[in-house]
C-alpha cells in the first residue's frame, strides 16, 4: 500500500509540474457596502437605467481623498454625492432648478474635475439633443473641507460651451490632461451617422478643438471604448464602428493616439495621420483597424478601456466566441457573447486577444487597473441579475482571468468602477444599482495582488 501511495504521489507531482501554474490573479475582499440612495430613477430602457451606463466617464471618481458620484432621483433631479475616504458618510445635494422628463438610459450624468481651478463639471440628459451642462464655483474640489457643498455652489444649466449652438449631442466624456486641463468629448449627429468632437477647459473658458473622428462622411459613427491619457502624456482612443442604427452592424476594433493633447493623431505604428478640426480621423479607415471583428458578431459598443502604468492600452469588449456562428439577431447574439480582453504591447505595438468564459448578456462591464498593472473587471448579467468581479495578473500576461465574486441576484444595468481610487489607493469601488433602480449601492473591495 505504501509503495502504491508513493507512486501515486510521484505521478501527481509529475502531472502538476507539467501543468500550467495555479492562477495568480489578484484577490478581492469586501470592506463595505454603502447605500447611496433609495430614490434612484426607476425607468428601464435599452436594458439599463439612467443611473449606471458604461459610457459614463466618469460616473464615480476620487480626488484628493474624497469620492464623488451623481445620480438621477425619481423626481428627475440631478443629485451629487461625496464622502471623505476611507469611511465618511455620503453627503448629498439636489439641483432642483432642472428636472428631466426623460426615461432614456442614454441620458446619464458624467462628472469632470478641473484640477487647475478646482471646479466640478456636469454634462447630462442628452441623447441626440441639446447640450445640458453646468459647473461649480472654483475651489469646490481643491478645498472640500471648507467649500460649501450645496446647490448654491453651482451655476445655471447652459446649452453651449463656447456660445455656438450644440443641438445634437450624446455621450459626454470628461478627461484630464497631464497639465491639469479638463477636456470633454461628445458625439454629434446620431447612431450610424455621427462624429466625435473635442473641447478643452482652461482658465475658466471652454475652447472648441473640433472634430477628431469623422463618421458622417462614410455614413457611420464611432463608439468609443475609452479616451484616456497615460502617465507619459499620450492620449489613447479606441472605438468600434456602427454602420446603421442597428447594433448588429458594430464591427472591428480601431485605435489611435495623440502626443499633443488631441491636436494631432497617430496610427498604431506611430505615423501622424490626422489633425483635429481640419482633417480628423476617419472612423473606419483600414489603417486604424487593429483587430478585425465582423458584423453580426454581437459586438456591443462602448464597453470599457483603461491604460496601465506602463502605457499598455487594455480594452474590454464582448462578442460571440470565435467558433460561434454569426447572427443578425443582436439579442440572440448577446445571450452567447463573452467578455474579451484586447491589449496593446507598447514596445512592440502588437495587439493581443484573450477570450474569457464570462457571459454578461445585454450588460456591459468596466475594466480597471491597480498600481501594479493587474486588471479588475466588474460586470453584470442581465439575465441572472448578478454582479461579478473578475481579475487577471500582469505576471501571467493577463491570461489567468479568475472569477473572484458573484453577488446575489439583486443588481442590474452596467456597474461603474472608480478608476482613480483603484489605481492610487488600491480599493475597488463599484457603483451598482439594484434591480428596480431605486436603490444604488457602492461596494468597496480591498485588492491584494
């Protein structure tokens, strides 16, 4: 018996030695769940809520030890909430001089922060409609302990940034330059026929930089996965293209980057190929395509992008597995779509693809990165109403994707990650509406590489 057991152990050891290493993906430990509100807007359209859609950049964010987020209440008012980290209570204010009548889940609230003058900016309630925008007094963010957190700290809602009319705007996305200037990207036009435009805020004034992606010439539009600076000041943008208003016509992964804060643009190889305003990027240019994904593959637009400390661009997409047959039935395709990780090696400029086994149906996930360049995904599942956290380690080349958490069947819409808090403080904060929309939780997780 002893000889048999020894032989068995040797066989097992030999098998393990030849097997892949045990997953080194980071772990997560929940530290708290706080209730942000129980009066969130409940209308459900396009399989999501007006609170929590993947294209909110940002829906929740941290600056100088304070966390900020925003939501629509059931009365149609914009609410802003903040708390002092790590454990302060949420402080809420309502902006009651404007009430939305929309139930369209495109009409989310995005938050922008100007580090130059400490203003907080809001863009909200637009889907191929006029701009709705307002900003706070200077110093609200830079002096959180003394500045008044009240509606009186915000100026009126306006429908223009520069004085020119802005009649067909959608998907506002704020970003901050390395110099601390605030920028805002928006789509003009409509689904299947739109452009991306860029504005810049400095010294208290907005300036129009112009179109940086042209889709209307070809009769399509770009849907951004993300628009983000890396630590060296390069601005990276990735997108998919939709040919019509039908989501089944989404196709391909495109990429460009800028060395001069979005004024000129380079292709994957580094050649200058576009200038914002005068000769923008062509949305479906073959020279900008970095991964071929055909139409009728269930590719959902605007999932997520993040850039790590090493300048590597990571894109979270979801579409049918490689072996699955194509279908023009987008709903059916989404039932079988899996999360797919794309990333660009900065040194070689080569793109890579990893299929994961994780489903999410009509929801979209959010990808974040920690200080050690490990990856974290918060994703929903619109069929099971469960929230998931998946992680992957840099040490594995982000191959060891591991499911670390599954919630009870209580959550819905797209979860949002506080990217700044994860990157700088090692805490994964997730903005997560419960099914029904009225209650919104913020989950906090300590991460351990």
